[in-house]
C-alpha cells in the first residue's frame, strides 16, 4: 500500500516517518523544495540518533529513509491508496488541495486530513466523492505520540472508518473514534487545563510557578503555563478562540485576556524567549517566583482537575466519544497521568459536583456548569467503568 502525505512541515514530516516505519512506501509533497530538503535532513538526524541508541539498525534506518520519495509535484501521488493532508490550517488552502488531489488519485483512494480544528464534514462536502474523506488527527511529535483521533465526516462510509482503525493499530498507534465536533476529543477536553489555570492566575489566587508545581504534583508532566509556553501562545490562543467561536460563544470556552496580551506583545513562549517564563539560553528559565503555599496548591489542583473531569464527562454526555476513548486520548495524546473518567470514578461524582457547584455559587458564571451525566451518576451510584 503506497501512501501520500501532503505538507512536509512539522506534522507531515512526522507522519511520513510513521508511515515509512510501518513499512509503506511514502510520497511526501510540499509546495516548497527547501521544506522538503530540510524535512529529509531532519529525518536523517533522527534516524542517526536512533541507530546510535541501538533502537534501530543501520539497515533499518537506510530502508526507512529510502521508502520516502519527496516531490513538489502532487501528481507523484497518483497511485496512492491513502493520502494524508497536513498543509497549513486554512480551509481555503485545504479545499484547493483536495480539489486538485481528486483530479490525480483514483476514485478508490481514501482522503484524510490531519486538521486540528476544521470541520471534516465541510472538507468532505467540497470533494467530488465525499464519502471517502475522513479526519486522521495525529499528535505532535507524530512518531512518539501513540494517539490518533479518527473523525468520520457526516458523509464518510463506515467501511473507511473501520479500515483506518485497523490500519492505525497495524502501525502501532492507539486510535480513538471522535464525532466531528469542535476540537474533537483532546482539544475540547483539555481546554480547562489552560482556562481554569489562567482564571486562578488572573484572580491572583496563586502565581504561575505555584499553579504549575501544583499540577505537576498531581502527576502532569508539565504545568499549564510551561506547557502553553512550549505550545506557543499564538497557537494555544488560536485553538481556544476557534473552539469558543465554534461552540457559539459558550462561556466555558472563553479565551483569556492575559494570554491575548502575551500574543500582542509577541511573547509567544519558549520559541520567542519569553512567555509566562523568561527563557535564558536553551532550556533554562527564570520566573519571578513568589514562593508557594501547599494549602493553596491542593485546592488549585483539585479545581483544575474537577473542571477537566467535568469537560470529559460532558463529552460522554454529548456522545462525542466513549469513556474509554476519551481516557485513551488524554493519556496517549497529551500524556495525562490518568484518564479523566477513571479519575472521576476514583473521586466519585459528588466530589466533582461539590467543587463546581461552589465555584458556580461564588462566581455566578455559567462556565461552572456540572454536566448532567455527573448529577445522574451521583444519584444512581453508577460509574464510568463497571
Ligand atoms: P507547518 O506550517 O509546519 O507545515 C505546513 C506545510 O504545508 C508547510 O511546509 C507548507 O509549505 C505546506 N503547504 C502549504 N500549502 C501547501 C499546498 N497547497 N500544497 C502542499 N504543501 C503546502 O504546519 P504543521 O504544524 O505541520 O500543521 C499542519 C496541519 O497539521 C495543520 O492542519 C495543523 O492544524 C495540523 N496539526 C498540527 C499539530 C501541531 O502540533 N503542529 C498537531 C496536530 C495537527
């Protein structure tokens, strides 16, 4: 099976590596020859490191690199039975790419998009054969993160969804099925990690350092502010804004003015040397820490986790995905220490309800709404698992 990848940026390059490592021939295309060249040299370095560490043999490395053909001409993908699009996040650009692609590939070829925020149903609608279009959302870095969200459009044939679930398992990935809704699973369920932490900061309840360490103490690899600094505030703010708009301005997803200011100042995080933290050289960072208070840390972390659990529970309520898939998504796509619904079972629905109800009473803000599914569970004693 020959597979095409369109766009040789951060994601396309990673996806091409995944596909080649799975043993397929890959045709990687990009408009820009320089991007293709740097994608090839980046892969060469990655492979050399893997050989050095003894993870793969020199022969493997040569074979993996040899299976990837690179071109600026989309026509080179004519005999691909699956094409994964990973060009810039812009609907007009994606539509144009799919339109051109459909004049090149066979009618049987499956067309997938790696979009993080655009409607798969809209992309499909614009295609001549809509029922072969699907969302295949990898996580960065694609070769390391096992999660792949599979998002059928309204029009997608079931057999295509089934085929891709099997294929992702063959590639050693952990596929989950998500409804074509804003943010799919991860980018929806993860919003409170950032937004609730930003609220706590904005209110002056704790500083950046304290909130980050409180969340790390709960097992998160990175605190919300260091993670936003790493993702880039431009990117993180844009995702929040897009989810907010797509949910008809539901206050639960409201972006933060504090983060907007960072974007306006071009303090985008690690990549620009300054975000919530200041980065000195590479890796080290500095922050005006005002110490930390363990009592505050405890309640801060529980407040953020309660909002995360509520968001995950609500995604089950709205049938976005199964409880198992939501837990897989958050642990395998963004390294959460535990599935949020498993966490809900451990805490019990009443604990989440008490935290959120007290926030609602305090603030009178409709972002603090308990999901009906949690209230039902508190009444019936049912759990997400067993
Ligand atoms: P990027 O900016 O690194 O790469 C995009 C590439 O597409 C560029 O090399 C550009 O030259 C190329 N391109 C633009 N128009 C093209 C066209 N018409 N034909 C061929 N190539 C074209 O972007 P990145 O970060 O790799 O994102 C790509 C897609 O993946 C976006 O839809 C993004 O939302 C999605 N995504 C990004 C993630 C991330 O963490 N960066 C994670 C998951 C999904």
